[in-house]
C-alpha cells in the first residue's frame, strides 16, 4: 500500500543498490497496493500499533454499515496530531529535496491536521500522513477506473522527459518511472511529501508553487501530467496554469489533465446539504468547483490540438463492489481531511460532525452515490512555418486511443450521465 512505500527503511548494507535492484524492490512494494490486495493491507495497517484506535472509537465505527471485510472506514480519528507518530514518519517524508528532515515551521495546523504554509498557494487539503495515505488509495482507484495510468497513449520511445504537476506523495510518478526506466520523470508539488529513501534514479522531485510559474525552460517536456488540483487552483488562475503547462511542453508533446468535481452524484438529503456547504466554501475561496467538466474546453482555448476527453463513473459504497468500497474509504479520508473546514463553515462541533458523517455513509448505500472522474488530453502544436518554408510540412502526433466521451466501468450496470 502507499503508506508502506513511504515508510520503507533501507539497511546500511543495502544502501548501495543497483538501479535494477532498486526498481525490483520498489515494484514489489507497488504490487502490494494493487486493488485485489489493498483491503488486506489496509486491515493490517489499521491493526498496527501506529494506527491503533481506542475501543470506544472502534465501537462507534461498527455502526457504519458495510465495512470492508467487517472493518469500517476510519472517518474522523486522525493520527496527524500524534506527536510520536509524526516523528516516526519524518525520516521518510521531508519538506525539502535535499534529504534534510522537515521542520514544523514549514507547516500550519488546522483542527489537528497539518497543512502547507506556502504563501500564495490556495490548496485547502492537508499534507500530513493521513492525507498521503488517502491519495495513494485514490490513485489505485482511478488507475482501475481508467484501465491504466494515462488515457493518452504513453510511448517511452517518444516521451523521454515527463512532468507530473501536483505529484503529492508521488504514487503516479513512482509507478511510471519504475515501468519506463529510460524516461526521465520530474514531480512537482507545493509540499515535499514524497519518499526520499527509495525511488528510481530516473525520478526526481522539486518543490514548486505552480501559481507562481513553472521553473523550467520552454519546450522541456514530452508529456505533462496533472490531476486533482481542483481544490488548489483559483478559478482566475486556471488559464495561466494551462498556458504554463503548454509553455514547458515540447511541440508535439502531450498534456493530460484529470479532475473529479467537488460535488458527487445521486446524493441523499444529508450529503446534498453538506456538498452545498463545501461548494459554497470553495467558491468563497475563489476555487472553481466545476473545473473538472471544463478541462476539454480549457485545452482547446489554450491552442492544444487533437483534444480528446472521457469520464469514468465510480461508485461510492459497498453497492459498487470492491472498487466502491475502496472509493468509500477514500471518501472517509476526504471527510476527515475536510473536517476543520466544514466545522468552520457550519459551526458544528466534533460530535455533531461525526454523527453527520455516519448518516452520510448510510446514504452512500441507500442512494447509490457515485462520482464522475473527467480526463482530457491533447497535443501541443508545432510553430507555424515561416512563409519561405513549405506550407505542407507536417509532424508526427503520437496516437491516442479511440474512445467515446464516456468510460463505463464494468462494475456499474449502466453508464451515468455527466451530472
């Protein structure tokens, strides 16, 4: 699982590993987090000493129906404010790229959760261990929904330099760099929460606030990947971000964007109210809560060509079989991460918030809630030829898979409309 990846420690005698040995070891760690095995890994993690819950909390969680293998998701309780746990994990998750341990001055704390303290950054989610665990899980669900790590065709013979924007704990980029060993991968994020002790040598990370511009030369990357920054970019800055992504992409290179709308679909009355509060709170902070549905249009407006788009409907809850259970667990982590914000917006206390979340998890099953994940990708055009050059000059565009506008996963009986 993702958390196991970031907590690995290398014995001194193994620190001088060859590239091949390192990639084999990392691949073994990645395989532990596959969807078919994730449930057992999560159970083992939750039963470990570092993630021990009180007996009272355990009894509360039993009230939530449909727990994974009898284990209900951890909705409220967080280990982010557990000081001993924090220090245990800072040996592998850092706030700098030079391997020096993180300092608390780099962060701010909201309702016991650690957040970035980057001036000018709008991202509202935490950057602590619990949130990184959720992002790992979310990655595996999305990869399953889209049948791979990219929707655009990735060709390691063409795509030699890749940028992952908003890489978080690095799950996507670490998988890709392990699989494509001849390609150079660069991951950027406002918080350095990626593993530093075990990672392929063709993978590097850098702390960057995209809203201040990308620190790369024009035409640097063959493939630019970005996802899940709907809660990080103000609405007014999306055009600037797309232009920056386009600027650092080589002519003929691909840009791929993936987002999930803040508001889910087929919500019950309790979840509808909560989503309205969350959406208004995000709008008040300048975020575009509907940006996920605008990805295709934003790429076209920026001048990207050969634009394609699709979406996958993903169930939330045990009604959607294994992937629905995992998405429900992702939702549990999300509501834990958003607890401080929701309490601020509503004035609720901890007890009221926990009770509301329990009712929402009942609604997930009763109303068959689901989310739509949107993806759009396209090609940066070559500069227009000078008048003296042949107007018939052409360039090769990597083939992209043919797809309809909707991806209907096998675990849903019917495709859902794009709400």
